[in-house]
C-alpha cells in the first residue's frame, strides 16, 4: 500500500487508532527520509522569508573582532526598522500593532528610556516599580468593574500581578489553581476543562505544571458547549475556562453560564480576556450585546487581560487578576533556606523590566476612560464594516457572531489560497483550522481612512483570483495548512512546527560586509 492510500485509510478510522498507526508507519523503510525531504520542501520559502535583511544588516555568525561605532549600528538597525514599519503603519496587519499612532509611540519610547534601568525585583532601589505595578493592576481591575463586584459580593477583594504577556498570565492562574486544589482538596492528578477554541497557553500550562487538559466541543456558533463541559467535569477538575473572545473566531463564550457551573461545583473559573479585556467593558457601555465576563459573576475567580494588546502598551505586559488575595498567594514562589538570602518572586520571572510596567502605567493614565471608550467605539464600528463587507463577497461567509475579530471561510474556493493571495497583496492575516478559515483582528490601524475599502477590494480580488486559478501557487501557507488538515497523523504536523522553530534560530553562515570597526586597544594607543 502506498503512502497516500495509507493516509486516506487512516483518516477514516477512529482518532484513538491514529497514534499507534503513525508509530507503525514511521517504522516503515525509508519513511523517515521521505518525511524529512517533504518537510524541507515545505519550509524552503519560510527560510528565505525569515532572513531577508542580510544586505541591510549583515548576519553575524560570530562576534565581530572590533567595535562598530554607535552611528553604524543605529544606521543598520534604522534601515531594518524602516523596511518593517510600512505594512503595519498602513493597516495591512491583523492585530499585532494595536495602536500605532506616532505620538503614542513617542510617549512609550520616552517613558521606556527614562526607566530602562529599573528592575522590578529590586524594590528597595526603585520603589517607583511598586507604584507603577500596583496601580496598573488597580486601574485594570477598576475597568473590569472590581468596585461593583465587591458591592455585589462583599468578600471580593480583586488583586493581581503584572506578567510578561497573556501566556504567563494564564500559566500563573493555572499554577495557582493546581496548588490551591492540592492543598485544599488533596487533588494529586488535577485537570482543567476547556473548550477546543481556548488558547494553547492552557495546554502549555498543562505541559509545564502536570495538569491534564480536557478539551470539549463548541456549538455551531463556535461558542463553548456548556453541557459538554458539565459532562467532562470529574473529581479531579480544578478549573473551567472561557474566552472573551476566543482567538480563532472572535466570539465570546457563555461566561455567565460557565462560571455558574464552576461555582456550583466549587472549582475555579478563569476568564481569558487577553484579547478582549480592554474592549468588552467599553463595548458593554456602548450598548453592544456582550455578556458579563468579570467578577460581578460570583463564579469568576480569575481573569487574564493583556495591556500590550488593546491596552495599547508596549509588548511585554499583561495582567492576571484574582477574586481575592488568598488565591493569588498560590501563584507566588518563595525560597527560605538559600545561602544567598531570603528569596521570593510573584511570577515566573525573577528580574523584570520595570520600564515596560512604567510604559503600561503611562498609557493607562494618558488614555483614561475617555480614550479607551473612544478607541473601542472606533474598533467596533470598523469591525462591523469589515464583517458586513466580507458577508457581501460572493463565496465567503463569516463564522459565528463576532464583533471585531472576524473569521471567514468559504464553501466555494480554497480559503488558504485566498489567504496566500492576500499575503501577496501585502496583507498579514491569521490562518485557522478545524474548519479552514482566516481571520482579521481589527485594530486602530484599520480605522484609518481608506483601509477598510482597500481590504475588502483586495479580498474580493483574491477570491476571484483563486476562483479563476484553483491550482495553488508554489510556496505560501496553503500547502502547509492543506497538509495539516488532510493528514490524520498529528505527529507530522508537530515535526513541521518544530523545524519551523529551528529556522527562527538559524543564523546565515555569512560574514558581515566590511564596516568601519574600531579596536578599543588601538584607540587607546592613539
């Protein structure tokens, strides 16, 4: 039997049989070499795309012998910066750069430069780090209705920590639930129940902290299926998870029903609002049909929300919030018997950049309620225009009922080829799977005049291009997503992803072109 027939047959078998079949398949003569050859073909274009700047800033496989001047270093980096800035400045990018206004960037750069030496670990030297972090947490909690939550539930004392990003916020919350359940309930083999649409950061938490992750299906509207989650809960379940919104489809899970289920079962509930924490509260005030996602619901015990996304701060900060300090204490790490002294750390990291936290503080204070409300209004209005425009394009349909993260698919053309056609037109979008789809996360960049019209025109042309030429062009993401969706052996997809990560660390074996380098020793002699 040839490889294609084997893969086709395997795809028709129950999923529980895929892993043992793959194990046997990999033992067949020549299979390893065949797979490696296919992987290299698929990754060839990615390799060149990841290393496009050798003419602007030559690669350095070894450390230079001498020292480049400050001007030379900055000149090379300025060329790269200019090359990369145009696409996101003009609104060609999904998510990624959420604000991008030059004046806003200048403020962040000034604040970072002023605080570049601050290490939040050394609060004795920089007590300002304490001020900035505690107030970023307090302002974020206030936005998420902490005062009202305490009025409704007097025992509530919302608290939290600043982390390096949404993944660390999620890791910290899951670690806290694990340790809480271990101490309070004696659970030694914990699990969490999450929808299939929940972020992979929860799988990473399971991997790092030895927590079993049970994924449950979503409904036809792509929101979590509460009944399926209820059936999946067992005596070792420590927490449930819901997203506001989900990253793939931009829909908000039924957080009130999910958190009520967790509350009834006496387990934790985490709202992953990394993507929407700085949009949903303002959408509620603007009258959009969004559910309550925060501590006003008695079952919600933690929330993650990214200041570096729609909070418009610099990359590298997020906030994890807890209903009360007792739960947050399970997040902390302490070492009491180290010869180097007493040691404690609130999050995964030891040393932390106080400058990034200072930037987050400055942005929150600068924008205030009025600024965030206006930004949310602009983004939501733009999202509505894009959603309506996509629905009007023959052959495309929007998935679920999103507000500003718009996923779309097609029953008439290969959506991954449309994805590649948009990439050739300069757009950086997100590919999805199960089902095949693409999404755009709307930001303030897209609210600029003409961007929506340009996006919809390009998307219309891309669909017609693929309809007229259904055979995929070489390279791009279509072959990889097509392969990932067609083969039942997930280990092969894992192989490709790991090799892609290898490419990120590859330094082209090319010596730098001649640049004027000075030797400090020679300078001293002169």
